[in-house]
C-alpha cells in the first residue's frame, strides 16, 4: 500500500514563506486599508482647515498647495511600490516625475525654487541627524576595521571612476565631474538599514555581525560623500577666485560643522530643561535645522549636515552618561535616544521622505531632457556598479568571511537614494549663486548644463541602484548568509543592528529557511502525522500561554497608570517621579503594540516589575505629601524598558 503524501503542505508553506520574504508588501491586510483611509480623511480635514484659515497659499496654484500635492501623491506612490517589494523612494520619485511632466507641471506651478531648496536642506539635516542617533559606537569599535575598509575603499574608488567617465562622456571639468562622483558614491542609509533589519530578523549572518558591519559603515559613508562633494564643487564653481580658499573651504566646513554639532549636543544634554520626550525631540531637531540654515547662509554646505551628524552622535552619549553635571538629570537613561530617534524617524518616513523624493522627481522635465544625457547617465551608473561591486568583494578579504558572505557585502553596498536626492540639485544651486551677476554668460550656461546633467544622473542612479540593490539583498540573502541557530541568536558576543532585537523564537514552528543538518529524512507516514499533531498541540499551548500573559501584562499597565494619576494628583512632591513612571508606561505600551508576541519569561519579568512599582507608589500615596524621598526612585524605574 502506497504511503499517503504528507509533504505537500510543507512545500506550500515553503513557497508562501519565501514569497513573503521576497515580496512582503503583496499581502495587504485589512488594517492597512483602514489605516490608509484614516490618514486620507485626516489630510482632507487638515487641508480644509488650512484653506479656511490661511486661504490663498493653499488654493490650487498656490505654493503651499504645490508642496501638499507633491507630498500626498509621492506618499501614495511610495506605498503602492512597496506593495510589490520595491523600495518606497522609487515610487515617490516616479510620482514626482509624473507630476512634473503632466501638462508641464501645471499641478505644481506655484512651487517657488526657494521653497524647494529649503525643504531639501531640511531633509538633508534630518538624514544626517538620524544617522548620528542610530549609530552605536560600541558596535563600530567591535567591527571597526572591517567597516572602515567598507566605507572608504569601494565608494572612493567609484567616485573617482565615475568622475573620470563624466569627464569623457559629458565633457565636464575634472573638479565638477568628481563632485558628481561623490554624489553617486554614497549608499542610501535608510534603504540599507531597513534591508539589514530584515536580514537580521531572519538571523542571517548575525554570527559574524554582517548586518551590524553594513549599518556601521553606512552611517559614516554619507559623511565621506558630502565632504568630498563640498571640496570639489567649491573648487569647480569658485575656482576663478581665491584658489587656496576654494581648496580649504571644504575641510574648514567639516571642522566648523563638527564643533557646532558638539556645542549643540551639550545644549541638548541639559535634561533639566528638556524634561520630557517632546521637548527633547524639539530641541534636537530645531538645533539641527538651525545649524543647517546658518551654515548654508554662509556657503558652508557640508557644515550643517555634519553638524547634525555630530549632534546626534554626541547627544546620545551625553544622555547615556547623565552629563553635563548640574544641568542634567543625575541618572543615565538610554531611552532618551530611542524616543527621540523614533520621533525623528516618523517625521522622516511620513513627511520629509515623500517631499524630498517628490521634489527631485518633479525637477526632471522631459521637454528639456536630452536623449544623449540619459544614455550617458545610465552608462556611468552601470559602469560604476561594475567597479563598486568587485571592489567591495575584494576589500572584505581578511575579515574571516566566506566568498558567499563577501558577495553579499557587494550586494548590500549597492542601494542608493537619500544622499543623491538631497544633493542632486545642489550643483545647480551653487552655479546660480556663483553666476548671479552674469546668468546668461557662456560659462554660466555651460555650468548650468553640467548641473542639469548631474541632476539627471543622480535621479537615474536612484531608480537603478535602489531597485537592483534591494532586490539582490532580498533574493540572495538566504542563499549567501548562514542562518544562526536560535540558541545562539542572542549571544552577547555578536553585535546586532542598533534599534532591533531578534524576534522571540516560536517553538516548533516550521521555517523553510531554517534547515537542520541532522533532520531525519526517513520517516513513515504515521510518524510524520504524529509529529505534526504534536507540533499543533504545542503551538496551541504556547499561543494560549502567551495570550494570557499579554492580557495580564496590559491589565497591570492600566492599573499602574491609574496609580500614577492618583499619586500625581494627590501629592505634588511626588509629581516628578509619577511623571517619569507615566513615560515608562507609555513606552511599554508602544513596545507591546510593535510586537506580535513576546516570550513568556519576558512578560513575566515585566509583570514582576510592574507589581513592584505599583507597590512602591501605593506606599508613597499612604505616606502622604513630602515623604516620597525613600520611594521616589523605585527599583528599576529608570530602566523600565529594559525589563521588557
């Protein structure tokens, strides 16, 4: 008698899991539809209120109307493209191109050039601020030499190679061409970091810290790109003036930017002034924008961006140490950085990223685009990839990586988007400023053409490299990287990508990407059926236990929130402690909402913490006002998030 076929459901599950890994956006859930409808309704209500209050700027053909249309349509375009597994910026920039070329940009004809420039400056400051906040120096020290080789050698080699091609194909001066090369060399940190989050969540390459190495290098790679760009564009555009100052302008801008960022970081570390997450987010963000605008005013383009990077990097260290002295809250708190980074990330993801990519796409007009420029731009981009990827493969020798892992580094060092979008129009701005007195001169017209060719090349670089890079990472990561066993996924020696913890393992759940070498191959149909039944029962028991624990967890949060409210109202002296605990409760709520499941022991630990904290505050309430000194700092209060 032929044994029944029991492997078919397993193959179906394999195929479904692989499709979800490669194209996660294809599976649209009902909550996504409701979420989108809610955002659309809020946008319409906001627009209606702005029209009634402000009037003309928000009317069709107004300047605020143009920005709003670009933001709304670019957001929708990015969302649609993400549904098929491609990066959102690709859809945003394509939407901007469509908006700018339908009826010669009639929809956004009211957009002033000055608004576009300032919005791009804001986006650049936020990009570098996020890089500083997300970078973990401890991880960089652990993988530092490998990450340093990765961020320096392939990108700089590609920058000069692309610059040489631009000299040959576009006829640009060497300095202008090298400025273009440094625009093209920078990887897109938003794309790279998100891809590494996905790779790490599958525990791929974590044993050798491969995702962490890529993230650490990407965080500094943009600094190299904008510094090189500033040096060469200053020499190219201002070369007729003081040659010494033109050469020194870039390094001086870098030094001044770092000093300004350090000063701003100390100001933001005065946590007695900035005593809640909203104030801390506001002062960090506004400090970064202030530095960017003041440096731009005096033509130190890279100074503001590097100041924002230094600000984010230094302020997180100051917050972690509880310095400076008398101006800061004495206890250290790593949650300050996490909360601020979360708010800045939201601002970037939902507001500034669609605006930036929509603006860059809108600047590309087909009626002025030459066919030869497009073909030359694509030739430079593909030739740059042909140099960059083998160079990345070669520089990773000596790091203990296999040839498959070195090949993955080549793929992971390909996606580009954010820096190209932020700097694509900067050469044109520099040319306009330099030749303001003679805009129709032959040299001004020639340099304007070079700037437009730079814009075209940067846009096609985003379209090509962002798509190829993310697809290569998604498609080949499971085949090229070794999957770490669950019992080693949280080993203390393996640094992880900042801001992401590996998902809690679900016992007995089949994963097609997690093969065990010693898995038995010869099983009868009856044995397989018994194993599957046992797996099903264990999954049900685990799910029921977790559901009960989570219900208790949320109930404890509600109870402790009530206690905090009573303590704060009844005892003015205890309001500071109660306020801190209220923030901790909010953070715990956010963490629960972001995870589909938690390990039972994690929830138990959180329950114990909440029970103990509740007892401390009930004791405080019974003692009465003015006697909270012994209970003002319940054990673990400052590290409530670590309890989860």
